[in-house]
C-alpha cells in the first residue's frame, strides 16, 4: 500500500448539523477590550456575530450536506475503502461493489483517516487526533471483534505510515511536543511492544518505502519547498546513506523502490524548473527520466506490487492528468479519460490490474473511480450526494491572469454568477504558502456564487506551487509582501471588469491565507469592503515563537529566522499586528482553540488590537477544533456567520 493511499484526504461536508441539540446560549464575561458580548453555545464561542435568520440556516443546510468520498485503498476482498462523512466527522467505510452500499467501519467523534493492512488479513489501520491537536495516534481495527488497539506511543504525533511489502511491519514518523526533532519507528502494529526507534533526525524526516526484502528503508528529509533529501537506512546496522548527494538544493517528492531493490523512483526537480519522475540507480547514482517531458510538475505516483506498472499524475495548471507506464518497456499505457479536476488517493490493487483514484472537479464533489487496465474500463465506485442540489446549477471557473507590479503574470480561477453584474467579489487566497488553488469542488464557492450572487476569484499568487521552482521562491524571506502586491494587481484587474464591482471586494483565506487577508487589509483598506481571516498569522515573530516545536525550523526556512535580529525586525515591521492602525474595514476572525500550527494567541491579539483602535471585529472560537473546523456542526455555524458578515459588508438584504 502506498503512503498516498494511507493518507487519503477526509471528506469535507457530509451531514446535517445537530443544531437542535446545541445547548442554550450562555453569556460569559466580555472580552477585555470593550463591551462586545461573548456568547458560548457548547464548544463554540462568538463575539459580535448576530443571530442567524432561519432562511440563511435552511438554505445552507443543503450546501453543507454535499458529500464526498476519498479513496483510501483496495480491500483484500476486491472492494474499496473510502473516507466519507454521514455524521459529525469523516469516518472509514467499505464499498463491496461499484455504486454499492457504504458500510461504515469506524464510529468516533474525531475525524478518522486510514487504509488496509497489506498482509492479506483485510485489517484496517487508522489514525485520529483529539480536537484538532494533530497529535495523531494510530490504531489497528479488528473486524472480528470490532475493537481498536493503539500501537503508537500516547502523547506523540504519528504520521507518514508505510508498510513492508509483506505487510508484517510498518514504519512511521514520531514527533513530540516542543521537540524540534523526529524519530522513525518500525514495528508490528499487532504487537505494540515490538516498536523500536530506528532513526532520530531533524523535524522534516519521514519514512517513504521499505525495500522489497524489508531490510532497508527509504526516508526523506524535507528542508523547504525547494530543498529536500533522500536516504536509505539499513535497518540491521542503522547505517544511513544519502541518495544522490548534491551541493545544490533539490526538491524531491515521494519515493519507491524498484522491484529488484537496486534503484528508487522519485519525483525530482534537479536540473529542471519543474518536477519530473526519475529512476535513480543506488549503486552508480545514474538517473533515468521516467515521465514524459512537460512544463508542469509531476505531483504523485504509485507502483504496482509486482513492480511492472507505474501510475503518476501531472499537475497541468491546477488540473490533474493521470498517466500510466509499463516499466518493463518504458511505454505509456492506455489511460482513462477523466474529467478535468484534482486527483488524490492514487493506488494499485494487489494484482496490479486496477488503479483507483479520488477525483474532484469544480462541479462534482470527490468520488472514487477505478481504471481496469486489463479491460481498459473506467468504473465509478461512488456517487456522492449534492445535498439535493442539481449539479447543473454549479458553476465552472474560468482561468484568468493579471500582470503584477514586476511584469510577472499571476493566474487565478474566476467563478462568475449567471445573473447580471456588476457582482461583489470574494478573493479567496490559499494557505501554505507552499500550496496551490486547484479546480476541486467547493460547496462554499458554489453557495457564494449561486445564492449570494458573488463572484469568487481564487488566485495563485507568487509562492504558490505548481508553476515552477522560480515562482514558488518569489515570496521567501524579505520578499514576503510581494505576494500581497499580487492581490493589489488583482484589485486593479477587477476595476477594469464591468461585470465586477470594484467597491465591494472582500479577501478571504485560512492559515497563510489568513495572514494575506490581514495584510491586504493593512495595504488596501481603502479598496476593500472587509476580510475573513481563518486561523491566520497576525505576527510572524509570535507565530514562530509559539508554533509547535516540530514545525518551527521548517517555517523559519520559509518566513525567516526570528532569532536573527535583522530578520526579527523585518518580520515585526511587516506583521499585521504592527500595522493594525491601517486596518480600517470590518474583520471576521475564526480560530480553533487547539491549533498546533497557528495558535489561538495569533487570533486573540489581532482581535484585541483592532478593537482597541475602534475597529469592527467579529470573532468565532471553537474549543474542539484545531487548524480549521473539521466537525460539521462547527463548519455549518462558520458558514452561517460568514454569510451574515458578507451580507453586512456587501449590503446584501436585511441584516
């Protein structure tokens, strides 16, 4: 089983929120900054958020109940394992046949992600955290008894689990709170006492694959988005040997051994602007290109168990293209004609004759498709509900570009209502920043476009992945605010469009995108109507000082090292908290109390500072969430409050 299959994404929006079961509202003391009343309902705390009218709640129920299915691998009995959500959180389900009944296997209050143990037992292994703290524990699920047994150390974060070819042992990465290192652990999940630490290293290390005979382990070290390394660890001696050592930084992704164990397959951008799939001979270091030469990144791959076939995905400007190779001949194989969208969860079945994927398009939520290589037949295995909404009402985006301050072209996807304009605009900015806005389904975007009549612009500002090594590095360190200037260029572009209303523009984003919201309000308050900041950074120095220890070194490479006095002064100077007096438009801040990445303090300090300047701030805090809301009832409340905020700043209907 591939790492990608085990780490299949959880479904996003699945069931009706149990709003009727929410405890009655209870007023608690106001915030220290003034007279804004703090209201608590269950685990959700709000400040400044008005009551939600029935029409808003009722219409959003349908959009909140658009379901999706994430492919988590093939079962040993020929079916598939998926992640989907029918209750409050995403859980694992088994589907025995195409479009068959989804039989739920896990029932937990926390979201669950997992896969099948590849030892022929059909056992399920899954991970879950507590309240979004991301300290994942791994469990072995016994189907015969219905019981689950943890095989990881309590109080640690465990991820990147990979299996030996026979499925007898697994390897995974372990991090501890406040510790800037990680360990790689190997053991038999059936016997938790069997686990042993085989390597300790920097915070960016993670296992990738066992050699076919199980004696060696390929692992990687992530240093930055443009710099990573690959090593082979001899499990008997503990000797670690770097693959393809180089003085120049190389960005790698993934890694698998060849069938004979003498080489590895890996995605690499060495000597190229874009990431390619290559084969590296472990003895000689010789590299052989595997993927076709294209000016796009290869973003994922998997190899059949017998080592005869390889499937990989090309990221073509945000759209995914699946390709298949016969590794014996080097020739491309016939591939399915899938709609344009985003592919995740790529994996072969045990026979190597079927490959499964999750596919999400702008107008269809994620579903699982299986390509039968022997029959050249594409079969849809799941068909997720769309909340009773006809998929024909969903809007396709248009790819647009604008020229930024330095002449560089910046791409974006534009979703436009079918009604006459000029339309208010939401600029939705992705997080990361080492990430990319893609053409996957978003029920929030479809709601904004179809129900509020708002156009949605989804940009990939400099620093985004998917556009080459140079582009992703254009926002590093002291170039940070150049990405903010890209949003300024889009504001100029919006002003040229008669179908868009330049006077009603809101920025929206989470994590790094939340920082971008705050930064755009600092620089462009006179051109914006407001901003919605979700788990965003408000001060780079305090963020770096308070984010989890196993993350801090990785973030310093991207943002700069706050321990250096000159860089610390620069980070302070550009932080929204330092420039809070320039935020002159309404702001909505949304935060999870257990967020290990961007802690709650980042939200609290910007809320207090803006209010201290007399600014308008709405605030929503979930006590049982982390870096974004995973529970459906919380997400429903978030969408309802966002709708009221957008109504308020756009002047849409009664408030």
